[in-house]
């Protein structure tokens, strides 16, 4: 039975192609908000970090009604590190809006999300977005999209997918690339006309695949999924089973049921086949579980999420400043928080390490893990993290394999030589390069994931901030051997105390400083960068020897170069193999694993010997 009154769609695209902005306009123009209601930009990006960085991290659900048809909308992340979110939410929908930037064209994540949609035979509405950009190249982008579809083996029906031309920011859509449009009606009509309605028998036994998990302190775990068959009611007894775990047959009861209404939720008594709902009452429900009629287990197949490729060690902070700035500092508190993250993030993995005070945390990439670090820091946690490392595999012949990334770079032509030289030195292989307009070049590389560690900052410097770098996981391949490591050394504090102008003035002759006068330091803390490549201990707490003719106030005449301040990602990129990043709610501090200077020197000599 078809639900003519319902459409379930996901919005998929590469990062920054305008998904969330377009959803804002769809909600506004369909009457979700009052005409006089003040609505924040990117209303679907509800997290602080999402709003600050301008990226979507977690998929979000919303709904609207247009011409009497309810449209459930799922806004998905565009960044490759959060691809686990995209994979699972596509199970809830019957069609997708594939957004492509009118200037950038199809990018790595466009290919990734489109492949997932094609594999599930979803209806595809192609949206060429940002057509009002001054550098838009709409006709070329149309050809690139069609080539991409053919390259990925799309069916004749998928190749005939309708194309709509939009400006998400202006809230306009049209059927022609040469017409700006006045509103989003053409987009809404295309969704209603082309996206297949959900199909399911409301009288059949209940089947509902859990595609997302939410968690809060008051309700506990809530599950989100689409009802494939049957009807779900409040108070109903159900059986929980799982395609990948045939032994799971657990009885439970639905205690609360909600439907999506605008950007919020409303409590309902029942829902039937085709509806996307959120429900509570099942204590340890997880993604991939199927909720079935009591006593009638019939699990739905659920593709396993791609395994993590990068790991870091999270450990209890044991620096001399431990516990001064954080609220949650013990191993038990850190473990509980990491395991709580697993309730929501299906692409994350956490294991106990060799010691009781540290944990292996594995994710899809550096950004995936850095977002987790930032969330924990803001919540009051204090801990240390190791440099990121890739996870190796072994093939059937016993050969070591490592993860590879496809890197797509868009740079001004004058910088292409420097970019190619650096990536080649990091064991990257040039796949393709072609001009983008008159003054820019698009370059594609296949490179070991570890070859990108520490490269992003270098890339921004080499391209004067004008380059755009995008990556996506490309599978496992042959281990490429040793890679060049960081060429700069560290300036290390020789003693514990407070940095003073005189000591910093002498230290800045050795390299670039990360701290200013009056900041507390401890022995073994990295306070700067030495361009010569060797680590060097410096005494930044050293004051000038005073005499009758020398007053301490004469230090005011010494000029200090402003220190370099790292963001979290830059600090993680800077870390050397023998260093850790101390993370607190107020500070990031880079430190050596061995703090004592003498012990560290002995350990270094022992390695060289």
C-alpha cells in the first residue's frame, strides 16, 4: 500500500554545498515558521560546534507539509569523517536531493553519498545549488554530474533524474539554468512528483529498523527509524532482533512515541508503515536493531558501517597542572563519557588500553576525533591525547595494508607545483589534473592517510590560504613504508614556573614561541618550535640578574614577537610521536611524554644507540 500523503527524503552533498541553508528556506516557505518569527540561520545545525564551524556533524530530522503531503526531511553531514551518519539515514528515506555546487561541481563526498543512494535504488532529484555565484559554471557542472552518474553505473531511470536549479540562500528554484526563479515551488513540485511514496502494509506485523539513536538524561535512549510494515502504538509489546546478531531476541515495550513536526517533535499515540518516528522504552536499543511485533522476529538487513581508519589514545592528565582547570578528570569519568558517545556515534569505537588510565579511541578521521575532543573539553573534561595513528590491516597473503585517501585539491595555478611536490614527497600518486576556469587547477591524488597528518596547515601556507583541500576514504592498499616526519623540533621548558619577558626574549631567538609572558609553564612542556629540527630545552622562567645599575623594570624595553596560538586541529597536526596534547576546558598544552629533561635525554640516547 502506497502512502500518497507522505514523502521521505534526505539531503546529501559534499561539505559546504548548501544543504542546511536550503533546508532553512524549505521550512520557511512551507509555513513551518510564522511570517514574523525570528529564526537563526542554519536552524538545523543545533550544536554549538556545528554553528561555529559551519558544518553538519549529526543528521537532523524535520518535516513540513506542502499541498497536503507531509515531507519528512533528513539533513545529513557533508564531511567525509561523518559518512557513518549518511550511510544509515538513507535507510529511512525513499529519495534524495543531491546538491551540487554550481561552481565546484561534483566533489569526493558527492561521489560517496551518490553511490550509497544508487546502491539502495533511491529516487534522485539533482539540485544544482548556488547558481547565483559569480563564478558559477552551470552548463559544465551539468555535464560533470551526468558523467559521474554514468561512471557509477546508474540505470537509465537514474540518468533521467530531474534537475532543479536553486539558490538556497535566496530561496529560489527553477527548471532552467538560465532562469533565477522566485521561490522554491519548482523544487517542492519535483519532490512530490518524482520521489516515490513509501510502501508498506499497516495491517502486517510490525517492522521498524533503528537508523539513529538519541540520548538525554531524562528519557534515556530514544531510537529513530522508519516503520517498514505494520503499526506502532504507545504501550505496545515488541521483540528486538538484529540481522547481524541472530541470537538477539529481546522483549520490550514502547513507552513513548513521537513524530517530527517542523524542527521539533510531537507526541502521538500510533504511527503506521512509512512514517519516520522516534520512540523510547527500550533500554539498550542500538543502530541496526529491528523492532518487531511481539513474538514475530523478522530482522531487516542493515549494511555494516565502514570500520574506523584512525586511532588516538585518550588518557588521564598526569601533568603538573592536572586537575586545576577541569571538572571531570578521573579515568572512570573519561571512560563513561567515551562510552556515552558510542550511544550516538556508530562510526566510533572505544577499547580499554594496556593501562587502566588510557583508552584507544578509533574513528573515521582526524576531524571526527577532534570534534569529540572539543565536545568533551567544553563539557568540563580534562585529559591527554596522543598523536593520531592509522589502523593497519593484513591481507589474505599476510601483507601489511594501510588506509588511503582520495584528495581533491582546487588551487590557483601558481601554487600547483608546490602542492604536487609536497604530496609526492608524502607518497601520494597523481591521479588527474585539469583546469578549473582560467586561473585555477583541480588536482586529484591518491595518498596514504598518514601522509596527510600535519599537511593541512602546510597546505594553507603554501597556497596563501587560497587553496581548497577535500579528502575521502578510498579503501586499503599496499603499505608504502616510512614517510617523512615533522621537520621542525620543539622548544621545551627547562623548569616549572611562570614565563617572564627576559626568558622569552632569549628563547624567541631559537624559534617561534607558543606562549606569552605571565603564562605558567612546567618542565617538559613544549613552548615553541625550533626550525632547525632538533628539540631544545630553554629556560623561559629565567630573570635578569639585578645589580645596582640594572633595574628589573628595564625588561619593559624588550620586544616580544606575538606568540603563535594553535587551534585544536593545528595542535594535533603539530604533535610529534613522543608528544601529547593536554586538553582542558581552558587550555591546550603540548608536552613531551617524558617530562624530566634528564630522563628524556637518556631515553633519546637509548633509541639512537
